[in-house]
């Protein structure tokens, strides 16, 4: 018996062409991300002292345009709650503890 060989081509490497950004574009992208994080961070820092007492190690998703935040014990569920109300918004997720992050490096 002979085996049929697949006619499908094997792709190696990236399927999409690489995006070539200039240094100016990279710097602008980083600055936009940092500004977004700073807006979310300020909201987190305002409510962290109260929430750390009642929701320690929970997750908090912040939508900076409205200033609204969402709480849950699971990081995926908290992001889902935020996206249900604001489907096209960017959210930033924090862990409610002393540092705002989980784990150590």
C-alpha cells in the first residue's frame, strides 16, 4: 500500500511580513503605552488603600477614559467584565496588593 502525500506547503518562519518601524514610531508607541499605563495607575492608586483591606490579591481592570474599574478574583473574568461594558476599550489589569503586580522576577 502506498501512502498519499500532502500537497500542502510548509511555511517556515513568519507568515506576515515584518513591520519596519522607524525609531520615531517606536518612541511614539512606547510613549502612548506609558501614558495609558500612567492614567490607569493613578486610578489604581486612588482606590488601592481601601480595596487592599477587603479584596487583597484580587484583580482590578481599569478603563481610564471613564475612570471605572472592575473587580474579580480571576484575571480573565475581570477583563471579561470590563469588555462586556466597554467592548472596544483598552483595559489595564492590576493585582490588588502592595505593588499592583503578581509574582516576582
